[in-house]
């Protein structure tokens, strides 16, 4: 099946009017004209349903295959992401990218391919040339003006190639950037950023944190709603591995449209692999333990896709790996994810 454009998937989930979202290859509709609230007028009623698209990180071939299998099992589109850290792990972008693009193209549901958390503009250019549907340029470590200038140039290059751009904006200068504990994205600053850069989607800081293995985060739902109402582009939640199911559902209802998940799926994969090897320590054929781990990864992808689409867990799809009650609010238990992405 032909791959779907990332922004098309997000628009379908959000049911946003096309005119209110920046068109790839053109100038974004300014936030000041797209939203009467920016002129001090009444806020428009939300125009979205409670649905979002899952975006899952590719670490290796097995994870790419698992994401596609999970999407097919759920019967819904999804997004495969390759991060800058994944590129560093493999040594170069092209081989893992071409394999991922091929897996996406051969799936029987629409799958977009996205470059995640790229801080190197040249890596963004390479992804565009390889045929990615969208790219994320992460300039959140820069001051606001530098972030705007660099992101706007990335948008210019990407839109010229028909590729959408996601960017990130939080409180600049924190030790961990936009996802340091307590950091929040300011809606007014975010609207100015979208207007100035022409980005197609925006990752915002609302209480999640990268690389969490305990699902205990609580999000600022009022802020999500305020951002969704003010901004003319879809919102992206990074660090979703640390967010429990019920909170993810509330975030989607508040306006999140792309949900990035990586560390949680790496944990599911690793736990199944470890269990197989513990059961049969004499295994030497890697297919015998990578295969079951891939199957568990795929089952959890299917469950999460269904959760994001309909707001409820899919019976029989997973063995409860994605559940778990929330702990203390904003607990921050960090560990490195397999590729260092930390979603």
C-alpha cells in the first residue's frame, strides 16, 4: 500500500479543516488569523474528535516489522520513526531508512515514515532526499530566535521537497531541554513560533518526560486544551512511554494528535526476549528469541493504536503490558531507552 503522508494522518485524526493547517510547500496559515482568540475574540469550539495517531520508534528491522504488523492487526494507520540516535547506532541513515521505507510500503495499512529528534539539519536534508514523509527538527536547545531561524530554514527545504516538518518548543535552556521536569510550553510563544516558522506540527512540553520506564506521569490537560485551541497545527506528545493509558486517553481528548512511544515498547520487547532466553538458556539461533520478542512488540503496538483511536484497550490484543496504574504525580524515573530516543 502507498505510504500515507504524516500530516494527512494527523488531519484525519483531528478532523481539522485543511485551511487551518500549514500546507506542505506553502506558507503556514498565521495563528493570528486562523484563531479569533488571538485577536481577543471568542475562542472557537474544538473541531476534532478524540483520536490520535501512534508514532513508534524503529530501532532495528525487528521493530520496524513489529510496528507494521501491529498496525495491520489493528487495521489502522500509524507512523514509523527513525531517530538521530538510531542513526548513530547503525552508523548511517540510508540502510535502516530504506529497509523501513520498504516495510512501510509493503504494509496493507497506510504507514508514514518520520525522522525523529534530528538536531543536525543535514540529517534532515538526507531524510528528505530518501523519501521520508515528514521530519522533526529539534531546535528546543536553542534560544527562541535561533530556534525560529533554523527551523524556518528546515521548513523551507522540506516543503520544497513535499515533506512536512515537526518542531519542538518548551522552556528553552533547561538541562533536559523541553522535557525537563516542570517545563511547560507557553501558548502565546508557541503561536508566534508556528507563525514565524511555518511548521506543520508542534511537539509541546506538558508534563511528560523522555526515557521513563514507569508509567506514572500526569499531564497538564488544561494546557493541552489551551494549546490545541490556539494553534493551527496538530500537537505532538513526546515522552509518552511514561504516561499511563488513562492519561493518554485524556490527553488525546484534550487535543493531542500524535503520540510518540518508544521506551515502553523496547521494554516489552526486551522482557519477552529475556523470558525466552531464561526458559531455554541453550538457544543460539537468534530468530528463536527475536521472533517472540517481535511478536510481543507488535501486539502492544496494535493495542496502543486501538487505544489512541477509540479510547479503550483492545481485548485480547496484549497481555496487559501496556496497562498499569498511575503512581505519584509527575514521578520521574529515568533510564536510557535502547536507542537513546526516550519517547
